[in-house]
C-alpha cells in the first residue's frame, strides 16, 4: 500500500527535473509513496496547502521558511532539488565583454510576481562583487512574460528571467544571454522541499523515502545525456523545441544544477547572507537551526552497497 505525498510547487520548471525523473521511473512508488504535484496560483497558496494538510511538502525558495522562522509558522526544509539559480541576464550587447559592473547606471527588468528570490539573488551577487545596488535601477513589480515583451520592445537595458526562457528569447530576437547564473553564479540551495512545523518521526520516515527516490532520479539525470530521455522532456515541456531542451539540460548537468538532495551547507550559508541583505531575516540563520538533516543522514546510512 502506498502513502500519498502531494507536493505544492511554486512552478513547473526544468530545474525540478530530478523529481519528474523519479516519478517517471517509479522510484517514489518503489519507496511506497504515491507522489503527485500541484502548482497553485498565486504561488503563496503552497502555504495554504500545507496548513490544510492537502499537501505534505512545498517546493520553492528557502527564503520563505527563513522569513517565517521565529515570527509565525515554522516551515522545515529537508531536501533540495536545484543547487544553482536557474536565472540568466539577457542584454543587448556582446556576452564576451559583459561584466556585472555594466549594470551600474542601467535598468534591469525582473519579475516580482512569483516571490522574492530573483531580486534577492541579483542584489546578493552585486554585493559580493562590491557593487552598490542603489546604483542600478530595477523594475520588478510586473509579470515575467510582460517584462519579456517590453524588453524586446526596448524597455530597460537588461532582463533577468529563467534560463530556458532567456535562451528561447535570444534565439528569436536581437538580444543575447550575457550571463547564465546556473553556470557562473555559484552553488545555492535555490529550490528546496519543506514541511509545516517540526516533523514527527512518521513524517521523517516519509521524507527519508522521498529523499532516497529523489536521489535516484537525480542520479539518472546526471548519468546519461539528455537525448536519452528526450521523450520525457518533450512531455514535460511541450512548448519548447526539443533540441533546445536537450541542450539546456546537458548544460545544467555540466554546470552543477543537480548534485544531491542534501541541502548544501556552504551554499546555504551564502544564501542566508543574501536573504539577510534583503532584510527578510535580521541575521543569517544557522544551518542546524532551520534545516532538518535527519532524512539525509538516514538515507545515506540505508543505501545498499
């Protein structure tokens, strides 16, 4: 008998591929889990899903559990799927000569309709490169699709969107991806699974089984070129050209988008500094304060040699 395990996700994205692979190949079912996913709109309804008990985990940015910690509901992250930010800057110049300092004095369009991650991330990168974010103009209160259309029409100097759509845009208009942050942006726990409250022993058992299955899906994604599972990619993202999807997936595989379901400690500390810089926490939260590492520990002990 399988146990239901519904995920309330903040989107449907290529960087979630290991989860989709694990479901496609029956790894969750092998662990006794009947996993399915919903993508509520607006995105913050993932928290309503957790509160109602209709979803057992949310998938999204770790800034949400961080922001709520000690203030309201306790959300506990226990696994990650994306180890890099799947974002890219689109510009009008030559990518070979681009530097982040080029943003100074310019205008960057970036969506603000699906959470805070995009703005937090870019402003963290600017700080890490000794660039004052006050020297850059941001337009970020609009939908991503609207901003893309306006950027192509001449608004702003740069557009920050997800890498797949950035690549698609560059392939059909006179613009270019000047920086792919999945490649050059460093490790960061961009997409994590979290649950409401401190998990019980029963929940930790479910999380451990989920963690193991996700790890198998991640290994399959990493172990084989994307053209060997092109049919899965096509079914997941029918609006994208399959050649582009395969190329993007192989780039993600090479760049370190997927590593392990264990939340990266160094990346976590880095991201906490960025979340604090954005004012969502008064100071960075320690790894063991926020993260439940029990599923990772149990999964590593229970792997059969």
